[in-house]
C-alpha cells in the first residue's frame, strides 16, 4: 500500500478489515474499534483500499455499501469466488482463467481486468446446508 503517511489509526483500521471473515460495513469497523477512530477516517481509508483493489465494494438490497478484503495476488491467473449465502470470498490461483479471458477478448472484443474477477455462486459449506 502506498500511503503518504502511516498512522496508528490507519493500522488499527487495516488490521480490523483484515480480520473480517465476511462482508462488513464501515460502521461495523467503527463499532469493532470501540469508536477509537472517527468514521470519516474509516471511510477515507476504505475508499483508498477500494481504489487500490484491496477491498471489494458491493451495494446491498438495503442500499448500504458492504466491503470485503481481497487478498493481494501477484499472479495474473487468479480470480475470486464469492458465496451468495455466507458472503465469503475465496482467492483462487488457476490457469484455466487465462483461456476464458482469451476467449472473451477474441470472441467478444472485451479485455478483462484480471485483478478483479469475481465469480458468484454457492460455496461448498453453504451447498451442504
């Protein structure tokens, strides 16, 4: 991450974000930190992390923004699987995505941003329930 300066508050926020196992709201981080950090500071860092591709942002049916931490990956052949039931995001390194991206580029004239491929479905755990 490329921050112009680091603060204890930013470290607290980032650590709490990384500890989240499923989707969260900015207000959740505010509550988890016992209001030690201002909500404006939390939103500011969240916005930065979304722009850097480290957080996935979705808007729920309740019209509220939800976020989830995305593990940073240096490999080109990766994508994420997002469970529609539990909200968990699973990082996958797999060469098969290259063939799909090539097909889409060739046949549909569309270049995919490989850093942000998220496929929605149901995870194994939720599928058994």
